[in-house]
């Protein structure tokens, strides 16, 4: 049985100011304290995939 629990609504209206010039990088397993990832093996493989994708984008 699946149960859905509404926790609220998240609205992102702008990106934070970032003057470092670093590209926006999504790292799926970089999680805040108190949140843990599942044991899904695909999730672990995505870290490497996103890193490779970023390196290709930076070369363009």
C-alpha cells in the first residue's frame, strides 16, 4: 500500500548569486544532513555520468 503525504510546496524564483564563475553542477548523492540515498545502483552510477557530462560541456 502506498501512502502520499503532502509536505508543502517548494518554489524557486531565482538562482543564488554566485560570483565564483563555477558551472552549475548537479551531484545526485550530495545530500543535506538527515537525508540518505536509497540503495538504487543507478543513483550511484549517475555521479560519474554527470561528471563526464560536465567535462564535455566545459570543453565546448
